[in-house]
C-alpha cells in the first residue's frame, strides 16, 4: 500500500500565491501549509481568505485569524486593527483571488481529476472514490461537501501538486452553477450518479435538472470519460449532452443489459451489501460496507471511474468492504436507555440520515430501515423533516412517501414541518407517531416515545435541522439528573 501524503506540506509561498491571485504582498515573507475561509476552523500555517458573503464579511475575522496562527491573509482592504507589518495578500476581489489560486493549483498538478455530481449520492460516491484511490496512490479529495462556488476553488487551492488522484464534488441548485465549477476543475473523469426530482422549486422539469447536471462536461477535453447511470430515465439525454460536448469516452453502470458495469446479483443486509457485478467484461464479487441498493449502484460507478483513472479495480473492490458512513448520511449507533424511568433500560439503534433529504433519498433510506431488524419488542421508527426546494409539487411528493414507508414495514412515523404534514395525514392512523411544527418541537416527542429494541431513522433536508432529533436521542444515554424521564404518549 502506498504511504499516505505527509501532512501539512507547503502549498503556497508568498510569491507564488501573489502571482496566482494577482495580488500584492505586505509584511514578512511566509509559506502556507493550508487554505481556509473560516477563522473558527483555521489551523496554524493556513492562508486565510477573507470572503465577503451575503450575511458576513471575512475581513472582520482577519485579526482573529492572525492570532490563531494564520500564515497570511488574502484581503481586498487592510482591516481595522491590522498593522502594516502583518502578512497580507491584497487583491481587488478575494473570491476571484481564491478562484485563481484554485485554477493555478489545477494547472500545477498532473493528477487524474475525477468530478462527481448528481441529484443524490454525490458525497457517498466521492468518499468511496477517496478510499479506493487513496489505498493505491496519493489522493486528494473534497472535505465534507465543499461543492459550491466557494468550496470548489477552496478545495482546489488545498490540493498538493504531487498527488496522483484528485476527487471533487460539484453541487448546484440552479442552472448555470456547475459549468463554471467544471471549467475550473477540468475533470478527466466525470460521474453523474443519478438525476431525480430535487430542486424543483428552481427547475421547470427533471429534464432541466439533467441539463444542469450535464454542465459537468463543459470543463472536459475530448479525451475525458463520462460515467453515467444507464438505469436512469435521463440517461439518453445525458449521453447526448456528453456526445455534443465531444467527450471521447462514455461508460455506463446499472442493472440494464449491455452496461459497462452491470449489477448481476445483490444481497442486502442492514449494514451493507454483497455484490456480484460485471465490470467491463470481468466478474467481480465484493462486499460494500454501506447498506442499500442505491449505494450498490454508486459503487459500480466508482469501480468504473477507478478503471478509467488507471487504478486497480480488484483492489478497489476490496477497499469497499472497509468503508464507514459519512456523518449525517447513515451513521449507526446504539443509544443505551436509562435503566429506570419510562424507557426501562435496553438500547435503541439510531440511524442518522439527518444531513439532507429528497423524495428518492427518503425512499432509499426507508428501504434500508426495512432491512434492519428491530430488537425484541422493538419497532421500525422514522422521524422525518420537510424536504425543501420541491416547488409546487411539494405536497404531493411528501404525501407520496407513504407507500415507501409502508412497503418497508415502518411501524411508526414522526414528522415535522408544514410539508411533512401531508405525509402524516396520508399514513394509516396506526403508523402515525406525532407531528410537530419544527424539529425542536418534535425532538422531545420522539425521545419520549422510543423503547428498547427500536431502530429509528432520522432524515430531513438540512434546513429542517433534524440533527436536533438526533441530539435528543443521543442525550437519552446521559439524562440530566435534574430532569425526570419523559413518558411516552
């Protein structure tokens, strides 16, 4: 196995950063071993970029960044309280300067660059790729979901020049957003995981969403490779977009006959999948340590991308058995209930899917819950918050989740938010737990109703703040001595 990339390499000298960002320097010479736009998480040695956003101005945090050990700060003006001897890069526009740093970092590497987009599954697919490629050669990948007009240039600016592989997540919720990110990233390989009915508030149709996702091809050369979901109804549209852009190679994945990576057999469990697939004519059997058919399909795209990047497919398949879920995207834990009071001891299995939600991802998570066996006397429970940005069809799309929950044999459903009320009303009375206006209101209702043996899945769009429900359940393991246990209704 290749040794990992040494931590805290020098990424930028003062002279190189000034040239890249078209900026002038002030103060002593410096080198940066990282790049940050958030003074709260800045590490000593980082170059701090003072971004001006809609509700904040990073220039107000420059003094704090320097106190925390920033190597220098990229600014468009010298903030109050910053001396003439402070290490600064001064540019006309700090966001443009960050973008220029990203572009230059991209030019300076010979790495194979893989970009991932799609309506759902971007981050999980990116993390699969990171693990598979890092086990074979030095690899850099987007941290978390830094996939927008700030996150992509920030990620590029952090990439060491000598990595073999770079993996970047590209996100959007409006047309015209992925194109500039693709032109900045210039991917050699692009994956579109799937196209689904998300962000409908901003799009007239799913076809329009497909067109927006196809912007990922704009930064690719004719020698590039597109990896597309053959089972998705938008496959033909995406294929046409790739061909129109002159993409030289298109690979497909799915269960459909004739795909380059075809699912042959799938054995699902509550914590993973055993998969048999044919990858470019070769039968590969492997275990994926993430549950759900949707994750199995994403793994096919990953193996195709590994192949296109020149990696070892069999070795990558072995690595897939070692994965762990990303926070808020399927992490499981057992919450021990207090031995006294309403809960009477025992444990609850908590599945944290609180990061985000869409109709297709909620249905997929419900299916995973359906494959999870409760403990003795336990139930399958779901706590769901509003799915946002669905436009005029939102009531129908929320109510339509009832079929997936019933099919998964979910015993009890808790909901919050005005849109999830449509689902709550659609459910049979016996499956209704409780409905509340917000996640903060719902959290004590869920925490007070669980019992030993339950398995409970928490999901909702980020704006629904369903992590509050997760926190309430986790707190059951450490109840306040001054607060009596809440009895169930």
